[in-house]
C-alpha cells in the first residue's frame, strides 16, 4: 500500500500535498473552496477523509475534469465563481491564473469606464459602501499633529 502513495499530486496546474485529505487538498487550487470541493467528491463518489496521495491516477484525471468543467457533472450554477460572464453571458468556473486574469480585466474595465467602483479602486478607497471616517487610513498624515 505504501508503494502507490504519491507525496505530490498534480491537479490542474497545481501540485497538491499528498498527505492532505481529498476535500482539503482540492481547496489548495485557487478558485475551489470547501463547499465545491465536498460537492465534487460526492459527485465522483470519493471518500472525503481519504488522503489524496492514495487516489488512483484515473480518479485524479476525473477530478481534473470536474475542476475544469463542473457544469458537465451536474454541479449547480450557483456554486460556480463566474456566473453570467461579461463577454459570453455563460456560467463558467475559473481556476488559478485564468481567475486572476479575468479579475484584473474586470478591474481595468471598471477603471476605464470610470464607474463608481472603478474610481474607488483607483484611489484605494473602499468600494462597497463602508465608512471611511475611522478606517481605511493608509497615508502618513493620519493623526492630529501638535506644534
């Protein structure tokens, strides 16, 4: 049994520690959280608490396939991280560098169109309506200076 243990498992452009349980190892992939990880294990009928280092290569290939295209396996669209994509209008799920690139493009589009959120991002202020009287103070001239 010790012979087929892999200390590093490669899943979707990411090396995952083989000593972790399957549900926690999948969360190492950027774009996959604990809820999606558990759902993927249930869809593939994998034991949540088994170590990912003992998983067979066929199952690893299935895991990669479900991470790349979760809708194909019946995972509901509300679990995906990119619903109603700006360009295509489809529900998609992004991981790793694709996710970073799309988020950067979204921010640049908001800045370019000079939307409220884009302008707030540009100057480094909170975007979602938080108070700014006492928090979000980053500059050196914060307090009152006595002379």
